[in-house]
């Protein structure tokens, strides 16, 4: 199931080793390159990955999150238009779905927000939570969701 | 010519407790039926279904409140089992035939509990892979537990007994991409470098799992169909983390022969066909190559003279090979369907996922957050005739 493409984009991404040490969420060089994620979407993605990683018990640090975002950014830049649109819908939806910006919340509140969407009555929000967790599962390696899906949102 | 190619919608593996691809949710059952598919494939994660070893919660109590743990909700234990039961029953009540695949292994069963995160990393990824990107602990084969009396055998017994009432309208697929997802694929390195290739071992494990299922099924009079193999169709050199199906299939057949695997028509060889579709491969496709590898050797469905293969996962994932946009995605799926309808031995054609997914973007429909409407591939898939 889709393992190869997921691994490929992680493994083929040039990891920006020189970026280690930057504070979490800081826009990094390269993020604004043509076709890449906007800094705002990158912040949302990073916040999403951190939330899912923590909920999943995955070990991570700021450097890893940056590497994950770099890998994702490179993959996104080369993705077909329809896939990019799905990514954008998801990240923008996550960021703006609550009363507070998602990337500005604490991780605990972010997880609570995802949980609330997942278990709420809004089909849109349920779909958004699913898409968000799927998206955030990207850095965690094969197979799809093997790790991320152990989280019961 | 392959007559009456079966059409199968393969739902996503996150299907528990009301998730998006849960058959009970979002009108999914009706959406499957609307495609004209007669088969639907759903997943059961062993690691989530059986939270504790039998010594703590007997197999007879898996569907009771004893099989529960804080934080799981409907995503694990007895509620998860009931969610799967309900999806199977719902599909059958609607006239759909069901394939249920058991996926992953509980950590209490495979010896990974309490291990450091990078344990056996040479079997799980490259020397430079971040720990978080290694194959998961839930993908480790429960070595020593694959026999009929082992944890794996008891789990298969439980599954067969639980769903045997559905007879031949039910297929249990007992493994998922063992040549790609499971570990270890190879034995220890012969040198001081643990990443150096060792002897192939995945073939022995696959064969043992198949033979265990056969013994259990035989003891019960083969009440349901059993899918085996389920190999990913990726090419490339064998390594410590993956085995080309062109190695995996014949080597597994070698091991089955050594075990004296008898004629068992209810056992079906399964295969994934992403590459055939996404690369628009002409005949002989990798699916057809699999049929040929089985010819003269396979003792399951079709027998050695006319081996049959069910394609149980596949699709055209946007962004992969020739699947450059939605229109091309639909064309590729149609092209492969046309090819498979004339391919000897091929009896099932799948499409993976109901909804779009950024990484496995082969879904029939847009995401629910985008309204969930049909994509061109859905229209193409729906147009395929399927009577079985």
C-alpha cells in the first residue's frame, strides 16, 4: 500500500543539516522557493507533525521536525496539482478550522482540537481530521500510517 | 481469457471506530455498491484487535470488555472487533462479498516490547535512516509464533471461526506485502557490517504462515477462502529491507513444496498491481508474470496447470509514474482493466481507497473535506462490467 512513494519522498529529500538548532516553527531558507510550501503552511505542517508524533509516542526533536518539513516541502513541490490542492486544503483547513490558529496552540490543545473534529458531528471536520492525520503521518516511514494510525484520535 | 473479472473496492486501513473509510460511515457502503463492485476489502489490525496475550485475555474473550485498554475507545480491543464485525455484516447484508485482511502484529506477540527504538535497525532501514523512519515494531514477524499453536496460528483460528458463517462469500487474506513491509527479510549479515546482505528468510516465514493457515482451514473443512502472498510488485534488487516479488514468489513456492503443501483450491494467490497500472505496462505485466511463476507449482486455486491470481490492492497513485493528473489516472486504470480482462489467470481487479489521500492518491473520490464527490477514476471504475 503506497509504501514506496511515501518512503521515496522521505529518503530522496535533501535534508538540511545546517538548519539544526533553529527554533521550532521558524521559516527556513528553501521553504519559500518557487513551488514549495508557503511559510504559513509549513508552520501548520510542522505543528501537525509534532502533535501526531507526540500523540503517537514517536521520539522527535526540533531538528527532526525541520527535516520532516524539508522532505515534505520537496515532495509537495513536485506533486501533481490535484495533490497539492489536497495538501493546501488540508493545511489551510486545519489552521483555520478552530477559533484559534492551529499553529499557535499548545500541542495539548492541538491534539484536543483534532480529537474534537474527529469525533464531532461535522462530516467536513471529520474528513479534515482524517486528512490531517494522514498528512502528518508522512515522516514516519513505512507503511502508510503504521505508526500514525496507532494514535486513536 | 479471464472470464468475469471480479471488481473490488479496497477501503483504507484506518477503518476502526467510525473513521473515514469505515464502511458504516459517510454512505461508504452505498458508494461501494454504486461502483458495481461485488467485492469490498477491509482491514483488521491484529495489534489493535488483540490488545493482550491469551494468557491475560483468552481468545474466547476477545469480543468482551476484558479486551479493552484506556485510550483506545473504538479504535482497539472489543469495540474495534465489533466495528469490524459490523462492517462485514453490513457488506454481506447488502450482497457484497468481503475480503478481510489481517495486518501487522501485536508487539506482545513479536518480541518487540521493551526494546529500544532503534533495535535491529539494520533489518528496518538504512544505516542513515532516522529512527522514526525505520520499519515499525508492529511489522516484525512473530518469529517462533507462526505455527498452529503459536500466537499467529491462534489468531488465524479465531478469525476463521468468527467469519466462517459467511462461507465462500468471505475471503481472509493472511498477509500484506510481506516482501516489503515485514521484517526481517534476511538473516544475519555474514560480516561485521550488520547492513550487509544475509540469507533470505522471508520466504520461509511466508510459507510457514501459509501452511499454518492451510492446516487450520483444513481442520475446519475449508469454510472460507484464504488469500495468501499479497506481495508488493516493486522491482529492484533484493536487500535487507525488501525482496523483489520475482524472488519472493518462487522462493516461497520452493518452501511450500518442501512442506508438502497439498492441493487446496480454497487458497488464492494474491498480488498487488500498482506498477502495472501506473507504468501502463504491456503484457506480460507483473501480474501475468506472477501467474507464470505459479504455473506448474501452485497447488491452490486453479492448480498448477491453470493458476489463478487475485489482485487485491492497486491503483494509479497521482504523482507516480504516468499518473500525472486525474484524467490520466482514469485512463491508466481503464487500460489496466482492459488488459487484465484478457489475461489468463487473473480473477480480481482492485482499486485502493475510497477517498483521495496525498500519499496514496488512488482514491475513487475527493476527500470528505472537499465534498467527497467522484473523481474521473471513479467513473471509469464504475463503468467496468463485473458480474461476480
